[in-house]
């Protein structure tokens, strides 16, 4: 299972899959998103959802954590072994543990139930816009053994491909554009998630932690992501 971002023109529909056992929610969202050229397909359980992702051509997944059979977290964990499709989690309000675990497993963003459909539509469009605009920035970026190519959406460390989520990719690109300089959390949130940073929102910190771990595991010893407490993050070249 692979994922390629489709470049949509103004009249083309973006294909989105929702995995949620609330049939009425799926039907409501399908009708609500249609005027924005967002074509929604609904699945009621994780196994069927994974099959649809494997055979269909979707640009984004909306994934509920509480599912019959295999949980949404298990779906996400299995999905991230073979696909980097953007994922927005739906979590129970106040369920911080599931939210944090979901981000650690590779979700791009989350929304707590009950939610305003307009907010979900805004999150979807922000992620799709990020992917579209990202492919238009064609300059290759390099620092030490790290190389990032926006045209192919590919990152390599010492020549070996590194699998990143769309959010992790955008964070790394932002840091690579200004190595050695602090990038604020507000800037990273706008670039990577397409929305302003909200109070008590630690999503960017979790995404940074995931990215740092992947770079370290890949052996990128000549560059590191450092935290400037209360300000933001910067990518430091090695010696």
C-alpha cells in the first residue's frame, strides 16, 4: 500500500475515507463536505477500512479511535507500516491518552467528538492544501547526510529512504530551510498543520519527538533537532 498525493484542480473532488461505526455521522459528513469537492466514502470497521485503503485511491483518512473489532489505534499502526496517507483522528473529548498515542503512531491531526463539521472541513482542506503547495516548492534541501526533495516527497539519510508522515515531512522541510535558526511553534503549526497553535496543544511537540526518533534511528548523527524552551525548535548541523 502506497500513497501518492493527487493534484486536484478547482473542479476535481478529493477522495476521502472515513472509518467510523456511526453510520449517521458518515452520511451527514458526506453531504456536508460534497459542496467543497470533498468526496467521502464511509467504512464502519477497521478491517473493511484497511481493505478499501489498499484497493482505493484516497488522499486522506478520517479515523475514529473507538471501533468494533480492531481499534482505530491498531488500524493506524498497521497503516503506517505501509502508507503515509494523511490521517485525522477522531477521539473522545478529553481522552488525552488516545490522542497522544495516535500522534505517536503517526496521525497528522486530531479532533475531539463532538465536533463542528466546519472545523473538520477546515482541517481536511488545510492538510490537502499543504500537500498541494508542498509539491509546488521544488527546491531540494540538504544538511549533512539528510536530503529532502519536495518534488518526489522523499527524504533520505545517507542515501537510504526515510518514511515520514506528511506532517513530519513538512516540519523537517521547515527546519531544513533555516538550519541553525529557531523556528517558532506557531510557524511550525501553521506550516505543518495549516492552523494556528492553540493553548495547551502539544501536537507539534509529539510530531517533533517522532521525527527526531526516526532521524536518530536512521543514523543521522551529523544533525539534531534541538528545543529552545518556550520558543520553538531548530535543526543543528553536526561537527
